[in-house]
């Protein structure tokens, strides 16, 4: 298992490398980061533009720029650049260190992503299994219809709906039950650890609900399908025939196998959930990865956008490795040597 | 799968009728009718009631979006109405604070969102089908290279890449630029599905026969493999429409999609963000249209999946 994990981690390196090429090319050909500066009226002095080009490495060819960005060789004196050295390059905004910002923002966003995924998986398993066991019953049809509906509701629309629902409830009761803005209270200096935790958790309630809706809907459909397939299989019939109790057949034999497809889908969807988190954060005005991406793109902060995309790719790759390791836990036929 | 669309072969078969019942016996009248594959698929689709209703509603929405501007008296640039009026007879969807007629705005928004989604669907379907068919047909190193590229694209969050690209692309904000970006990012799923189908099809006898008759590779791919993969392609294409509608509205909502003075369903919701409780009509009408489009497309896709599935019998359990 350990050797397998190491092998998978090593195999992830070329994938991330290829992803870095694609990300870099996409961002490089998509536009000129200095365009707003060039088009400014009155025109800025030629020297300022040249200085900026030099600072952002735009005076080099794209392959040269990529090489420097990746390895840090040939950097301007005093610059922290080179992905493999853990440096993300100069930001357009002079005071910002991209690595530090990414670290702060990632923690805020990833805890939202993790909690939403976790709850969505649990609920999806629950709904999917009930639907499958009671196939074509009223409860199955209700879950199915609700699933289709949830699949069609845009995340941002649902998030705004929940947010204004929260505001409305707060106003109606004269309390501040729901936090609707920000990822934490503005002034937490005097908070104890426990207060900090409850504060952060309180701010997460509505965004988590918004983010998990679509994942829940699609995963519960998958879970229903795979559970149905397993329940109709020969080995479950055998388990029943040899007189195992219903509970044991369901949990030990059927559910365990039926979880395998869900693991695949969950790992595949992680990129989509990060995308959904960007949207959700925008609605709830969080200072997370979503806001960082929007700010970087609006400010044409090329190295920041690159760092962001590469980091997201990294998270997705890590999740896929975790999913592969989970297979081994769920499926006794898969044993990694 | 192979005989889904190649029903032409079956169509030539003579209709078989039961021999005439001898008089005097009480055997029930029994005749069989020749049916083409297309007819069978259509009949299976028609049995999926939710899908049929959805198709009808979806066509109504299309008509609303594309014929609406010719029928309704205001267009989306009209802003001389009274400000913030709730729905009434002269402004059925109300007006916003500027005095835009919301019905005209929603018609235009639906039209733009639909246009983008349909273009995305066409780009993604063509690209993904050819990509997957080439990978599955040639196998070997080409397959490995093409599919690794898909794997790597799948590691990048779709929405984030679209944001990063669309803000910089020249003409950013034009609906076709957005459609192009989304289309070039949405074909990965379909290419995987098509590759899988082609991998199994290419081993079958009719491909061997085509090759024996001297058909070129491109002819085999385009005339024999792709038509037989049409079932999964059509189902995936409907899913892409739903995903594209949700992606386009999300991008427009956070400011990286369609830009004012033009409008889309997502942009309309941006403007209504702070007015959910005070002027709910601004928020609910565009939202309901997004949900309506995505929901009907999802049901149509479900119906098509059942219809194209050869394991499905005509009798629904």
C-alpha cells in the first residue's frame, strides 16, 4: 500500500507538469496583461511600459518565460520565481506575495469544499440507497424528482435565495442567527479559540448548503443506480439465500460494493466543486480562493492566475490519488502491492 | 449499440404477417408490423412521459426566446417604463429600477443564454466526437496521447479556466467569445464516452467488411463508427446544453460573461441580487427560466438515454 501510494505520487508529477504547460500556454495566448496600461489616456511613458514588461518577463519569448516560471533559472535579480522552488513569481500588485496569499485563501476555501463534499456524500448515499431499496415507490419518485430539480438549480441562484432567506429570518426575529456575509466576523481579536471555531462554523452554514446541493443531486442518482445494480446481482441473492440477515446483506455486502462508483464520480467532480466554491464565495463575499481568482483576473495578474490554476490542478490530482486508495479499502478484489 | 441507427438494414426486411387465422378457432387476431430502429427509439422516447412533457416545454421556451422579440412590443433596450413596478398587465414581468421592461429583458436573456448553450453544444459535440473516435479507432500511441490530454484538461476546474480565459480574450463579453471558450472546454466528457463505444465497435464484423471493401480510415470513422455511436453522442449533447446554460449564467453572474447593455439570464440575476425580498420579480423570473431550461433538458436527456438503450424493452416497469 505504501509503495503503491509512492508510485501514484510519482506518477502525479508528469501530470502536473503537463498541466503547467497547458495552463501557461492558455494564459499566455489569452491576452496581453499590459493592455490597460498601453491604452491608458493620457499615454504612459514608453519607459514605464518597458519596465513593466521587464518586471513581468513579457520581454521574453513564451518558452523562455515558461522555463523561468517553472525553474527559476534566468530570473531577474532579486525575484522569487520558479514553481519547483515553491515560488510563484512577481504579482502585478507590488505588495502581494502570491504564495502567502494562496496559502491563506486556500485554507478558507478548502474547508468549505471539504465539509460540503463530506455532507453531500453522506446525504447522497442515504438518499440513493433508500431510493434503490424502495425502487418505484413514492419515496423513490420524490427523491428522483427532487434530485432532477436540484441538478437544474444554478448554484449562485440558490445561494442568493438562501442568503436572502437568512437575512429575512434575521430581520423577522430581530436576531443574527445566520451569518450571511464574509467567512468570519470582522473583529475576532478578543475571541477565545472556541468562539473562533463557532464563529467560523456559523459563517459556513449557508455557503455549505448552497455548494452541496448540485453534488448531492448528481451523486444520489449515481448511488441509486449502482445500488440497484448490486441488489440485482447474483452474489447478493446468494447472501440472502444462505440466510444472512437483511441488515448484514445490505450493509456488508451490497452497500460496500455500491460505494465504488461513487468514489470515482466524487473524485472526478472535485474540480467542479472548486468552481462552484468560486461562485458561492462571490455571493457570500468570502475572502477565499474565489475572490483571489476574480481579483487576479480583473487585475490581469498573470502569475497569480497561473498559481491559482496550478494549485487547483494539484488539489484535483491529490483527490484522485485518495480516491484510488479508497478503492482498495472498499473493494477486496483490489489489493495494491 | 451497433444497430441503433443503422436501422436501414432492417427496414429492407419484408414485413412478416401472421398466417390468416383459420375460421372457427378462437385464436386472437395477431399481426406484426415492421418497425425501423428510428421508430422503436421514438416509441420508447414517447413512453417517457416526463421527457415528452419536457420536450414540449423546452420547445415553448425556444419559441419564447427566439420569436418573443417579434411579438412583444418592447425590446431589451427599452428603458422608458416606470421604475420598479411589480408585474401587471402592461408589464407582465414588472420593471426594474431603471425602467427596463423585465419581460423583454427575460426574452433577450433567454435568447442569449440559449444561443450560447447551443453553440457550446455544437462545438463540444463535434470536437469531442472526432477526438474520441480518432482515439478509439487508431488506439496505440495516438490514443494514449489524446486521452492523456483529456485527463489533464479534466484536472483543471472548468469555471476557473473559463474565467481566466474569457476576461482576457479579445472581444471579451461578446456572446460568441464566451460560447467559444465554453465550447473549447466542454468536449472532454463526450470524447471519453465516444472512445469507449468506438473501441468496442471497431472489432465488429461490419467494420471489417468496410475495410475489406477498401474504405479509407476517415470513411470508416465518419460513415460507420460515428453514426453508430450517435445514441451516446445525442445523450451527452443534451447534458452539455444543461451544463452550458448553468456555466454561462454563473460566469455572467460574476461578471465574466455577457456584458451590459446586452443581457443574459445570469446577468439579470446579478442585478436582482439585493432585491430578492423587496422586488422579487426581478430575481425569480430569470431564475425560473434557467431552472426550466436545465430541468427540461435533463429530463429529455433521461428519456433519450432510455430510448437509445437497447436493453430497454418497450414495457416500462
